[in-house]
C-alpha cells in the first residue's frame, strides 16, 4: 500500500527564536520583523474555533478499526475495505466512514506510556501523564480558557454520555469542567423552573438575603475570587432562560437527519454536538463505551462499529455541508489500543505501544496516513511514532493557540499548555 507517512516536527517562530538566541537574529531589523510577521499571518489560514472529541471508551482495537492487517497472524477475523483514498484501507464495518477518507486523516503510530484505563484517559485528554502535584486541564478546558466568547449562554465545554473521565478544568479551575449530560433524547435536568415566574423570582430574592448575610464580615473579594458563587448563579439563570438550550434537544431535528446518525444514544450525541458547535460551544466530547474487549474482541467491535460508522460519517458530512468542517476539528479515538496477539478468550488486551487516532477538519490535510505499525506484531515501536502530547500541540496550534503558552497553578508552578511537537504531515505545505 502507498502510505503517506510523515515524521512529526516541531516548527514555530517562537521555537526558532529560542534556538538561535536573540543575538543570532540581530541582523533582523524591526521593519523586517514586522514584514516577516505580516507575511506569516497572510500565509496562515484562519484557525479552527471548536473541537469535537468522539471518545471510544475502553480502548478500541486499532486492528479492528483504523489500522487493519488482514491475512496476517495479528489481523484476526477482521477484513479490510478500500476507501475513497487510494491505498488506504479501514476495517470492515466502517464502510460509510471509508467513503469520506479524503476528509479524514489517520495517525496509526500513536504511542503512550500509560496502559491503565484511568491514567491513559487522563493522558489522552490532557496531553500529560498523571502527576500528584497538579491536575492538568483537558483540551476542552484549555480551549475555553484561551478563546472566550461572551455571546454563548450555555456551557462552552460539554460532555455527552459522560462517565467519570469527562474533561476537567484542572489547574485552570472547576469553571472549565465539562457540563455533563446523558442521552440528548432526554431533557436536560434542572434547567426548567418547577414553579411559576413570580415564585421563582421570590426564591432568588430570598437567596440574595442569605448571600448578603453570609458575606458579612468576610473579605469583599472572597466570594468573587474563590467561590464564584454569584457568578455561577447568574450563569445558571442566564442558561435557564436562553434559547440556545434548544441546541441540546435533538428531538426537533428532521427525522431524516436523526436517522442518518443512527437510532443510538451515541448517534444522538453526535447530532447534538453538531448543533452545539453551530451555537458557539467550543468543545464537545461524545462517549461511546464498551471497547474494553478482553473477551470476544471481534464480535464486540463489529457491534460497536455499526454505531460509530453511522454517527461519525454523518457528523463529517453535515459539518462539511454546513461549511463548518473548516472551523471544527474532529478527533476520534480512545485511551490506547489492543494487543496484536489474541488472548485465550478471543480478546485483545491493553496496548499503548502503537494505536490509532482519526482526525478531520480545521486546516488539516485529509486522506493522510501518519506512521505505521508492524504487520507481524513483533516490533513495539511503530514507524514515525507520534506521542500523545504531539497530538495536543498540533490541535492547539490549529486552533490558533500557542502550545508553549504557560499558565500558573495555584501553587505558583508554571506549566506549558503542551510540551509536544507539531505533526508536520497533517498541516498544509
């Protein structure tokens, strides 16, 4: 197969300046620097604005999804299918997604040092390995922190069908935690007053009396800077009265649209993600669980792919049809992959040494394949490996956020948004 493999590369003006030192660029006059920056800005496309993360919880098998090796010892029962990108194949069961391969790129050489579900999920969602001294923010939290938008009246970081691994604000604060909801077919709880408007207003006035009593004798900045109590109440009230809440309700979408995503909670979650992104929400993660296939790997993956294929393909199609794929980055993957070797229970165990993530949208070049795993399953090290933090750095860069931006933890510790390198093969030349 003719794979378009590329090596990750870390390239930025800031990195260059650090490398050569200020004395090394003394020849560059202020006017030349200005012209260089203007030229760079003109050559750079507008950054993406939002991210949709399709989270395949449990660790999907790369061999049964985005990196099949049919006819080999490690390939198992899964056959491969051709895609719209010549020379690139997907596993059977992803036929609808295969038709859109020119819009989707595959990173088949993702590596991690975490093989435990909890730690690996943390690693994938934050770009950092767990550290007892700090809780790193997830990508969605970083996006909301760096790119503000006062016009959005609903939470800008949303997790649909969330479990206990939903994206967190971490060191940036709990205000950036993902707003968690279940199946979008159900109404969002606690956003509709249970009493009439007059009674509701009276309750808010009574609450303000209690708040004033609580604040007596305390520092004026205590509540605002530490508890954010009043700000939280005001945001909740604004959300309860906002027309933007309709974006969560997929029941009013056309029947044909709902059918395209599949009659599943995950499909409805992907449709809700589309609607929320159109509203101005910055990051939506939608979870499809059940990929921890230590037993009956092939059968479980075939069932899960039916759900994933319809929803993933419909989402890409609709983002493209509505001309917002360019401003939206879609990531699809889980916390790690599965072992090349089948276990005695016809399952595959945890494998962080070379797995796959699909990516689409933004300025990323579609139809690319980054890296390759060993078809014999002997070599742990994939070709042109990509670290988890490299994905984070590349996505942040595509969002117009400098990955090398520092933020301070509550303990006064400076931390980079990402310490990864840019994946050169995904970016336009």
